[in-house]
C-alpha cells in the first residue's frame, strides 16, 4: 500500500462512541412529526450525512416530500442539545493511542463529520481531545458547501494539513457514504469500521480497501 501522510477519520461510530445518539434523535424527530420509520431505516438512508440531508433522504426513501424537513431538523437540533448534555461520551478501545501513534510517525490526523461545528467541538471537549495532541484539524459540515459523498471535507483537510497527493490519504468511517467520500477524493486507502452505523455487509457495498472491527487495527495495514 502507498505511504500514508494523512489519515481522515469520521467521528461518531468511528473514533467517538456516542451510542448512535444522533441517529436515535433523528429517528425520534421523524416519529414525533408523525412518520413511521425504524432506527435501521434512518441508519440505512442517513448514516454519515449532514443531518438535515439525512432527514430529507430518509423521507425520500418512502416517497415523502421535504416540506416539513426544516421543522424536523430544528426539532432534532434542540433534542440533540439536550441529549448531549446528559450523554457520557468516550472513544473506542485503542483509538486515542492510535491517533497519537500516527502523529508520532509523522502522519497528520484529521477528524471529519456530518455534524455541525458546535456539536463536533462539544463532543471533543467531553473527551478532552485537543488539536495538536489527538488530531491536527477538524472539518465539519459547516466548513463546506457540499457534504458527503462529495470530496470537499477531505480536500479541505488536505489543504489545512499541507498534503497534496490524495493517493497518500487514508479515509476511514462507519458508513458506506464515508467510503464513497474517500473514493471521490481519490484516497489511496478507504476503510470501513463496524463499530458504528452500518454492518460489514452494508460497508462492503461501497468496496472499501479494508473492513475492520476496530479502528486501532489500521496500524497493521499501513
């Protein structure tokens, strides 16, 4: 495999263990608005996306229009703020050590997410993760015009870390759309992890380079 200079990691379900609270809250907001969806359907159609887009795509999956998607999104944001105030957030086993080892090897680490800046920084604060210690840069849905699977967040991470060759970039995430994002950015390695939103079979549909049960196992492959 090519030499990796930048590792771009998704947050929830990949580096951050928040027990799918975001998608549970998306699900609750849809049900509160009178729609009949299961959590699995929300995960299937919304995982990895900017959250207003996730709501619209979940509605579209059953032929509903988006006329009340903004109202559902605002309800979601309020409910999520309350949920996060109560939530104990941690990382997955071995992940903080992985991040520090990558940086010790001279590999830049970017965190990217379909969350807003406010939600993402709140999560990092709960875990006491700091730029320059666990990661080099954070890219959120607020920082780009086009969310996943467009390559914009990865391209911005490359720009911020001074990496010019996308074949030397690794992208890892817990949803197929993470892998599609990596492929659209022409990353040299794309990795699916089974710790979050989607199963090994769902991840495999996007044909990643690797599917791992633990993100920390990446060290064996680079």
